[in-house]
């Protein structure tokens, strides 16, 4: 994770001014010495400080290359020439992949037809005024009408996200990290020869244990006693300062059912399987998962001159696209980038994306580590969308969001995603401060969450819909009803009526052209469907919906 900050490879949408015009980068401040590494301080507020010897974090460095090679490769990737290319021209168009498309990762097994969750899709789209709760004005009414436990829990999570602020995250982040979000460092990243050597040594031994680093350091000091080499904890503290990677650990069920967050934060046993949260002898958590807050990572990127410049990509492209729209009468001829989308320009024009805001995309999926035993591991990543498409999807351009160790597939994914989105919600509501090395000034940023992506089965954890195997399985909620075979629960988007259809699948042939011409469901339609689902009184009513 050292690479995420040293090499400019992640970024978000930062405009020089409200018109989206690229300003000439100003020189950074006069060279100032890098702040001394933080003293080892133990664990505070749920964030594991690198100085705590009892709780080892993931090694921030995940690559074994030397710093010089890493920085050279990073600069080449980020600062490839993109200027002068119009949308649809040049190499930009050749490598672009729509970030909104479903990622083809692991095909996770999922039951069809009855996916739960607050936003689960049902068998059809309600018409205007239909449903028991058709006139919902706010979330409170939904909460009051919910009778099922899973619905109430999901709505509780939503309410907690709505109440998130920057200050409310102090128990989670700790006062030091929270203070840095409000008062960022105002110096560019500069390493002394001794710090660079210590980082080189750490990178070379990052796949080994702490003892290997300590013994290597001892051998170096024995031969060169006058050359200071940072201790293991000092170099990890330096990495935290450079990269912004801090580790928030939360308790979880030993069988991966739920995370003890939000409504479950005070539970002593798993509400799903009944397993104890703490070890009966040591009174320590039996299992934990990791969340890497987004804000400090973005701050670290903006402090580095090359990454700060690379994050100006959106400024150049947005200005070019706006000129094209004016010249073409508002008609976009080529869509080869997320910045070409109508919704992006609407968000710019109506002020939802401000000049110094950052656009982010979240993607996550699960992987089985071992073939013959339960070993599910879930990984989430952030992608910063104002870096060029040629760089934003490469390994060094990706920020970690969270890791869930398993061993089984999470049953209540909302509980694991909560910490990530609670932090994001606080940043959005109050904003946080960034030192922009390319402009030599502090700006206030509110991240704009543009996209959540996953493959088809995993996408249900983000959108709450029934999934592609359900009766109304379209992720865009187009209204096309699926059909299933007798004795099976897996629905397929079959247009023609079968000869002997099963009950519930005997609707007439569907004209695909008519589906394409049907306007997409409105937010009001979604809320009505949601109210109908939340209002289900029994399991049978819920399944029938």
C-alpha cells in the first residue's frame, strides 16, 4: 500500500475553478522537512496504530520493487500524454472500459427468486397509487411500517448512515486521524536518504516476518553504526504518514454471518448463528475484518506533486467535453468515458459535484483461497475516476477499501459494508481538507459516490434487488418478467410464452422493442415497490411479493 501514495495513481474529480478550467499548476511550497514519524502509541479508537506490538496490521507495502523503480513506473503511468485527444480519438478510446458494466469476477453461487433485503426486487412493477404504502414521504414511515426483523435492521443501518458526521467517527478513527482530516499536512512528500533506505529494506522484506526486518536492520547497524535505520514500528508509522493507509478493525462472527457494527455493535453473540463474539478465555474478539478509510488515502495522494497533477485529468476532459457539447448543440456524438455521460454533466451543472470534490467508484467481490475447504475472502477497492482511464484501473492506481477474511460467505453484507459507507457519509456531509501539492493550497472536498460495481450475483449486496435468477431479475428494473421450468426456482429472461408454462410464468409473448422503449422506473416507483416489500406482514406475503 506504500505505492498508493508515493506513485501518483489514484485520484478524484478536482476542478481548478467552478467552470472546470485547468489552472496552471503552482509551484509547491519551499522544501520543508518531512514530519518526524509518530511515536508508537498502541491502539486508539478502533484504528490500529503501527506501534502496537500486540496487534499486527497488514504490511502497508505489498510490492517487492525498489522505490526508484516504483516511482519511475508510477510517473510513467500517470503522466502519459492525454492532452489534445478528443473523446473517441487516440489511445484513450482503445483502452477504455465502461466502469458501469458488471465486472466478470468470480461467479458466486446464489439462490434464485427470493433474495431478501430492503431493496429486493419483486415480481412486477407497481402502478401509480398501488401498494399499501404508496405515499411514503420519508424513511421514518418505512421504519414504522416494517414488521420483519431483517427489514428493521436494514432500515436501522440506513438511518445510521444518514446521521453520520465527521466528528461522530472519532471512536472509529481516533483523534489523531480525525484531526488530520480537518488539518492536513501542508508539505510535499520528501524522503531523506535514511528514510528511503529504511523503506527499501522494508519493501525487500515485506513478505517475511517482523523478525526478518529486525535482524536485517541489526546487521546493517553492525556494519554501519553511524547510519540510522528506522525501527520496524518507526518505518510503519512513516508509511502511514506517506500513504494515509490506516487500519480500522471491527469484530465479526467467527462463521462470517455478520459484523458487529451499527445495530449489532453491542451484541455479544451472533444474531444469526448464536456464536460468541469474544473468546471465552482471552475475552478478545474471535474474528475481525479490516476497513481502510478513504479520506486519509486521498489526502496522501494530493500531497504528492505527480499524483496531484494526474488528478487534473477530469478538468481537462470536462472542459473539452463542454466545448464539444456547445459546438454540437448539446448532442454527444461519442461515449467513450464516464465523463461523457449525461448524469455526470447534470451533477456538474446542478452543483452536486463541486470544483474540489472527488468522484469515486467502489467494486468488490469474493474469492475462494483453497479449493477443498471453506476459504472465502472478500475484497473491496476504490477507484478514483478523475485519473485517466489509461491509469485508473491499473494495480498501482487502486485504493484498498476493506477485506473480509471469511472463512465463509457473509450472510448480512450490509453489516460489513457499513463502516466503509459510514466513513464516506461523514466525508460527504462535512467535507474534509486536502493539501493540493499542484496548487499549493488547502481545499475542502466531499467525495461523490458515482458507481458501485460487482458481478451479477454480488451486485445484489449493493442494490438489494432479487438478482439475475429472480423473476424480475433485470438490474435496471426494466419490468421484464422471467420464466422458469417446472420444479426449478431459477428464472430466465425468456421472451416467448412456453407451450406448457408453469403457474406465474404464463404471461404472453414479450416484444423486446416495447421493453426498450419503456421509460425506466422513477425513484417514486422504486419507493412504492420498497414500501410494498417493507409492509409484508408474513413470510408468505414477503415471498409472494
